C-alpha cells in the first residue's frame, strides 16, 4: 500500500460508517548498524476529524485498502496529534533525494512479525527530467526496496534506543525500564503511543506506574489509564490518593470511568478485585464463524482469546443471565454455522467476594484458563484469567529477580 494513496481516504468506524479522513502515515525509524535489515515500522494513521488531526494506531485498525481504513471498533483518542521523538511522517520523505532520484512515495505492508502489524517495504523513486533529456522515457517512478533509501530512516541516539525497546514485548520492556533512571523513563514514556505506554504500565508495579504517570501531562495520564485493561487500571487507581483518583476518573470518558468505579468497589484480594470487566461475550445465537473471527483479533491477549462467555443480552457487563463458557479449541471442532449456545462446555463461575486463595484453588481444580465471575442474579460481571491470578500470587519483585523467590 503506497501511503500517498491513503491520503484523503475515509476512516470508517466498526459499522462501516465514514467519520474522518486519512491525512498521513506515521513511521518509526530503523535502529542498529547501517547494514542491518530490520524494516522501519508503520505505527498508524494521522486522520482529520472535525478540523482536528488525531492519531489512530494500526492496532486499532481492522483493514487498510485503497478505499480507506476501518476500525476494529471502540473509541479513538481525540487528543490533537503531535509527532513524538523519533517519529517520521511518510509525507515528509516525499521529494527527498534517495537511490539516485527523489522519493515519490513510500510503500507499507502488513506483517505478522510485529505487534503493530505494518512496516515499510519499498520506495517509489522518481528520476525527474534528467532521464528525459537523454531520450529515455519513464511511465512512472521506479519501485525499489526500502534499503536503497536507508539513510532516510536512520535514527538518532535516543530514537535508536526507543526503537529497540519498542520491539520488546511489554513484559521485557518493563524489565528494561525498571533499571532506568526516572529521567530516561519519562523520555521513553513521552515517545511511546498511549496504547504502548498502557501495555508497559500493566507490567510494572503500581508504585512505578504512579511515578511514571506523574511525569506526564494530566490529560495524557487520563488517556493512558483509559487504554489499560480495566482490572489493571482499577489496581493502579486503588493505590492513588482519593483526590488524585477522582481527578483522573473525572477526566476520563464517562463509560470507562463508571466501569472503573464499579471495579474499585471490590477488595483487591477477591475475585471481583482480580477480574477484567471486558471478557469476550456473545449471545447464544451467535455463530461459531462469528466468534472465531473475533478470536482471531491480533490485539487480544492469548488468555483473553482462549475462552468466550455466552450470555443473554445485554452483552456488556453486567450482562444478562450467564449461560456458560467455551474454549476456542472446541470452536475449531464445530461447524461454522452452529450457534455457540449449542457448544457450551461448562457453567463454572465464582462470586466476586471469593478470596483469592480459594479462587486459585478453583482455577487449579477445574484446570481453567479463566473463570466467570457472576453476581447473585447470575449475571456475568467479568472474568479472572490465570495470568492475572499468577501476577497476584507471585512474590513482590518477581520480575526483577527472574522469578526466583
């Protein structure tokens, strides 16, 4: 996909309605030796929404084509777009000298090798009038590998370090960041996108999360907390003073703030305090094909995608009556047209006030990847995943000592 062809194309919401226009593509430079072959990343789109330019990361985008881009669903960050340290706009490369000519366009392609999903693959190089004077005729620019214009993507010292850090998993990035002085941490935080910073915060101890948030502008702190998983965000807010917590909640979007206030009512050492309020929920008449399409979303964690929950409407927590759970392996063995209500494996659930020790015993006894949390009326409130259970049970500082007790 050539980036210039995206300019002016519509950005569609999850239901296919156009609500903004694509203006540019944000790129991230290469790091390492000049001879390296790691392609520059494409981070996301700059789009114009009601005369304001905002950023939409590729992690939020379902599809990109010459017709435009479509979101996976949910909300977007409405803060004005600003170019962060090391970032490059694709349009800023147009007209720059490279490969014996000038850059006419930048090509990007989807890849499974990176979390962001897109990277630079080629450059369109125009050779201008010099060739016409020799009697040679061109029907258009030459398309060359991006490496032929590598100098356009070389990073400075800080951007180079950020580039290597950005390629890490959130857990490994957290380990690297914990050993840095606060000034360097704040530089890293300023350069990361909101969703990347949220992923990082989820892997840090709450005390480090608060210190890192304190280095950000207040409005951005609220945006980053909104990007966090609800259970992790609730744990973070629970460590703040009542005044600081309420200021952040007031600055957040109303739906997210109400969800976090509900989670904050539960004791941290109970199923309610450990659960996420956003498991994958489907109505019993949803087809197996529909559920598998959602499970394939690369933005979902492995534990979140491993099991889905079947409930009567409404399908947002607290849902209608909880009917049961099924894993993706069972889905793979069923015909695509079958309703998931006919595939339910188990109806195991726990109450939100169940202490974490008894919760761990339940998960172990039934060999569960996650377990439903329901209220007295049988409505699904959320789910506790085994990774969240492990995070709570492991000793303090387990990441820094390599997991040794």
